[in-house]
C-alpha cells in the first residue's frame, strides 16, 4: 500500500477515529449528518456498492454533512491492495468524493479489542473455548435432527476458575457477545419499524481467537468512533442490524439512523449477478458508459426525485435527494435503459468533452488520427451512438472508410440495387473527382450530388444512399454531403471507387 500519496494514504488528513478512548462518555455536539461508505476490498466495486456510495454522497451533499470512506479490510485472507485500488478508482470515475479517509479498519484492532474486553469485563460477553470441530459436530447433529443450528451456550456454564485455568493453560478462545433477551428494534428510514427478539438470536462471536474483531463488533466500534449519525446501506444488512443494536446498547451508545436501501435485481427479477452481464463499475467504464450517465442511472435505482424526470444534472440530484425518496421495493437494473441514458448524455455533451475517451479507444483500436480534426466527426456520430465505443468505432470509419463493414441494412440496400449500386457510385466518383480540394466542403458537395441526380434522372436517394453505405457500411449516418466532407477527398474517392467494383453489387459484400 503506497504510504503518503493519493487515496491509498492510510492516514491522510485529520482522523476522526479515536484510538485511546473507544468508550468516550461525552460526544461533541452533532450539527450535521455524518455518513460513511465502507466497502470490503475482497472484490471489485459492484453496481450495488456504487449505488450505496452514491446515496451516501448525495445525502451528505444535500445536508451539508460529511462522507467518510472506510475500507473494511479485516478479512485478511481475501482483502487485497488491488481490490482497494479498483474500488477507489471506481469512486473517482463516478465523481464520488469523500470528505474524510480512506481509513482502513485493520488499523484499529486495538480499539476493537478494547471494546470486546470491556464487554467481557462487564459480563456482557464471555470466553468461548469451543473448537471449530466441536461446533461443526453440533451443527451436523442439529441438521440430522432437522433443526436449525444454534449455539447451545455451553461455555456460559464455565465457572470463573475454569475460565481462568483454561486461559492460563493457553487454550485458544473467542469472545462471544451475550445477546440480551429483549426486543431489538429500530425505525428504519426506508422500511419503517423493524423488530427482532433477542431470544431468537445466537450469542455471536465478536473477537476471534487471534484477537481480530468480527464484522459486527468492528463496524459498531468504528461507527461510534467516527460519530456516524446515519448508516445508509443495502438491505442485505438488515439481519446484522439487531446484533449491532445490541452492541450499541451494551457499549452505552445511542443508535444512528439506519436506512436500508433496496436490492438491485436483473431484468428477470432475480438478484443481479454475473449471469446478467457486467456487474462491476469498471466493466461499464470499459464498455464506454460515461460517468455522468452512470451516476444518473444509479441514482434512480431505488430513489425517485418525483415526477417523470430521468435526466438529472448532478446539481439537481443533490438538491432533490432525500432518504424519504428511497423506495422500499427492489430496483431493476436494465442495461438497455443505461445505454439509452448514456446516449442522451453523449448527444448533449460537446465534442471536446468526449475527445479524451474517444482518443483512448482509438488508440486501443490502433487507428491513426494525427493531423485530423476529430471534433466534427464526433459531432457527426454522437447523436446516433449509445456508448463511447460506438462513437470511437464510427469515428474510426470516418478516419479510414476501409474499416467499414456492411450491416444488415447496408447489405439489403446493395442486394436491392444490384448493378445499380456500383453504377451509381461510379457516377458519383466521376462527378466529384472534378471538385478541387479547396471546394471539398459540405455545401459544394451537396450541389454536385443534386446536379448529378438531376442530370441523370435519378432519385436523390439513389445517389446518396450508395455513398452512405460505401463509406459507413450502414444506411444511417449524418447527411451524405457532411459525411463526405468529414471523411475528406482522398479517402472518400478511394473508398467509393473500391465499392463501385462490379463484384460488390453482384455479391452484396465489400
């Protein structure tokens, strides 16, 4: 992990995390909300995590609050620096900026252990000497009897002397939290009142035998130390919440506001997964989705600003966002709608703002563009494109028409026109080759094509469409005279002569 540079600086800026006094008795006055995004670096930044980060960011910006980034890296076997980097890069791409952090949960083990020891000393937790093999045997016995496994609490029956003797002998032990027999309920900001009963929960481990904290203790300890006022997270965490509420109470701390946002489903109504295609944010970046479009799309997965608005500038999202606007029902991730929305942003953005990603993609395609003005080309194709990849591929064709291949509509036109396809292209070449380079401009080209059609008694479409198909492979593009101007005189004439060959009209292939 790079120290002292960029987002991976584990101690950048002032830290709100207390290490010396994890159970402080006096809170500073809470004036504005404090929220956190706390990803686990055991995988990539997926759509669900990105949406959670965005909701926290929008809430913080709407309320003038603070967004803290905490990397929950206590799963030592699965947490990697590479995954941390990808998560941070994904947040940066989406434009989700955090006010504090990133902080790394693994750096605060001393405080986690102190909280566990405090609960142990106050009789709210106890040492458990059960081995994994013993617990597996209990689980197998319960399953064989058709019962749900529950820890039987046998270590609660050990005397203080027995615990001391085992500990002195070096017997490994965990620390289990003693779940109180009481109602564990909260008013969820999304779902309303949710209630569990303590008697229905097992006494759960809070500290492993290697003295590392289990998730439920670590997250409560950190949220207390960071003065987190609102916990906005996926509703897959609802089952963890009663355990965390019990820990808040045991540590004598007030509860934050919990807001559990709905799941994201695929278009088939099932939980979003790899079978639905890309699920990591980085995949959509590679597929040519703009960060503005992705942010807009994610914001509307489970949140409604009211009305039928779908294209929302960031400033509008911040102004309108409220937790009350988050819906209870699951949201559906529709890739087709994401591409549509991306197309709307492509169409609205000036070519200059699309130049960098287009150039990057052209480089990947191995397309040379030195000395060419790409702005008019981007403007010509962006309105008919859904992704940056499509923009770049269509720009590549205009830089080098020989890269074009006939799509189904182009093939249909060639087949329908037969020999006339090549004949008309040859007529176009004859008409345009006399046009000098300095007059190779949209207006002059249109005049020349109209004059050709009139002199030959042809429909203008029978002149234009073969040119369009020859240069792009498709029957849809910008106006043909503008297309010719963008492609340029030498490349246009060369490609038209190539596509005018008799074999094209006969076989329907370039």
